[in-house]
């Protein structure tokens, strides 16, 4: 039985709807529209057609800007959006200046002697597994080529299919936005303070000790490719933020791990540490802000899911202690790898929810939101029925621009450009 968004909202504190604030402005717009219509009646047929054509072209070119800017409440939000876009553009520009280090990317498979889940060096560090858990038993069938099948990166399946995969380990990299949210909630587990503190320390250590860590770079390549596969969906890559992030990631994956190992030297470690400290990011503050991120994920999921039918992509057996307690650096690599899909998904959702506040196109905004939500991996009946763009916007209340910028910083675009 489908659960409506209104019924689902009863389980949460009511959030005031600000969409009526512009009612007077809309009334004025309607009056102006009538006046324009009367003036238009004085035009001849050819002039009217030309005017309508110009208006359509203008509206098409301004569509993205209207969606992002129409309902911003104050200069602070405007400034934060501008800074986010500026950061993306700066990274794209810097990437164009480093063509000399670009080389065809060759992903390496685990060493034949390493076994499933071990590093090429056999040093005990874990490789990221990417095949569905049902395929784990098939590793024995791959012995003829000496490659553990569970650790071979494969192109993600149809991310909007109703067929659901349940992972029994956090080692499996999320394939879409939905699974990334489920992964973070699973990482939090029953001891959020300890688990997120360990993850925060591992992320900080990954950035300030990057030089010579070829295993982590190889694993990060695999995780990033999952983000790229996800963002390249037809229904996603048309969004402005997705286009920009894809451009950065495309540059990143064209740098081989060997080249990265050579160009990321100890001097970069010091530079990375300065960047993190400049942005107020230490092991402790990263852990603290990760708590905000996970809480926002839980709030968002709680508002949009149908509790009777929703299934997490990660089973109760997929816990931090079961895997990452001995290798927290692997959890850090997965988080950094999925951060781009989180940022792109959140910014696209925020943009679509703002467009939903435009009184002139509520039905179009709701349709676009439904398409976006589905592309992110949420499908009925696991999803509440009848969600509007503004409802989804309220569900995103925990994801302030400060929180999204924090995830953007941890995505590490600045480390390779």
C-alpha cells in the first residue's frame, strides 16, 4: 500500500512552508501578464510570432539560472552558491593547465597471490569489492585467470531498476545516491561517535599522508569510477552541477596511479594539511561534521521513504566493526570516492526544489523532481507517493550549503588539479 508524503510527514515535526511568501509578487505578475496580453492584441500576427519565439529562446537560456536563484532568501545563500560554482570553475581551469601529466588510465587488478580482498603487494591492505554479493561464490570460477571476481570493477547495472541488491559488507562501493546514503547510515551503526571519529581520522590521514600510497590511489580510482558511471546517466548528466563535476572527474581518471604516485610527493602532504586547516578541517572537526552529514541523510531518508517497503542497500551484517575497524583507510577511500555523487545529487535536488517554488510551473517542477529522484536510485513502492518539489526541499533541510561544501571539500578535487 502506497504511503503519501503527507502521511509520512506526520512522523516528523512540521516544517513551515515558505512558498506562500511570494503570493503578492505573483499577483502583481498576473496583472502585468494581463497588461502584456492586452498590448499583444494590438500587434499583428507576424510581430506576435516573432515576440513569442524570442521569449521562448530567452526562457530556455535562463532556465537553469531561474531554478537556482528564484527563491533564494538572502545574500548569504546567494554568496554560498556563487562560491561553490566558482570553486568548480577554478578547478576546471586549473585542470586544463596540467595536460602534461595526463595519460591513459589503466586500472590494475589484484595480484594473483593476493587473493580476494587483498592488495597487489600482499601487505594486508584491502581492495574494494564491486561485484554484487551474490557473485562472491563465483570467485572460484575465475581461478583460471587468477583474478578474484569479487574485486574486479564492473560497470554499474541499471541504477533505476526495481531489482534491489542487499550488500552484507560495507566493502561494496555504493553505485548510486541512494546506496551512498544507505552506506553512511550503516557506517554510523550503533556507536556513531566512535565509528565516525575513526572515519574522520582516516580521511584526514589519507589527505595529509598521500605520498607513496599507491594502493589507496588504485582503490580510489575504482570508487571514483562508480561515481562517474552513476553521474553519466542521461537523466542526470543534463543537470548543471553534474556536468561540472563530471568534467573534473573525467580529468582525474585519466591520470594513472603511477603518475599520481610520482607527482604526489611529501610537499603535497604539507600543502594538503594547510588547505584542510585553512578550512577548519582536522580529524576532530571532520568527525563532528560527518555526524551532521549522516544526521541529515537520516532525516532526508526518513521523510521520503515508505517505511513499509523500504530496504536499505546494506544489511544489518554490514557494520563498521565487521570490516573497517582493522582497515579504516578503506572506509576513507570509499567515502572520498562517493563524495562527488553525493555533492552532485544534493546540489541537483536543492536546485530542483527551488524551481518547485516558482508558481508558474508547479506541475513541471514536480515532474522534474520525480525524474531526478528516480535517477538517484529511489523508486516506488520504497518511496512515498505524491511528493512535490517543495516537500523534497523540506526533507533536505539538514543539508545546509555549509554541509554540502564540507562534502565538496572532502571529495578532494583540489588534490589532483
